[in-house]
């Protein structure tokens, strides 16, 4: 897998996480879990670039 392919896959993963979080219910539990999921799901690309 090339570097460009990996970056593309990480971006697609982050977009899928965002869509999942948007589909969660607007309850306190959903917001708490969604916020954490959004932070960790979108940090994959940032951590890769930092390393």
C-alpha cells in the first residue's frame, strides 16, 4: 500500500466515523459517546502524520 492510498483510506475512515456520529441519537449518552468516537476516529490521520 502506498502512502497516498493510506492517506485516502484514513480520510474515508474519518468521513465514515462522522456519518456514524451524525446518526446517533441526540441524547446525553449519544452525545457523550459520539464526541469521544469523533475525537478518536478523526485523530488517526493526525497521529499518522505526526509519526
